[in-house]
C-alpha cells in the first residue's frame, strides 16, 4: 500500500497537486485532481512496478489509493 501511495503521490506532485489532498480514500479525479491521462499513467506504472497486468475494465474502479492497492493485490494473488 505504501508503494502505491508513493507512486500516486509522485505522479500527482508532477502535476502540481497539493500533497495534503492525497489520502487513501480521496477520489483521484474529484479530490486529488488527476485527469484520465494521469490515471492511465498510474495504471501503466503500477503494472510495471508490480509485474501485474490490469485489464482496462478495472480502470473505472481505480478511484482511490485504497482501490488501487486492492486491485494490485488482487492481480498479484491471481499471478501467484
């Protein structure tokens, strides 16, 4: 979870998002202010970093750090 939080925080900081807006439950679009391109970057980076393949059908579910963490854990478990 910490690794995913760091990843999203880094991407958000690159977009000049205030770090205090980034919480585990914050909506990445509504609260943090990421756009769809930034979310695609998050998805691609998570796949590379954790060695998982996340289908695009999961994309609408990746709304917070908590949800991203759950999704990565789910696909890591399937891979194991």
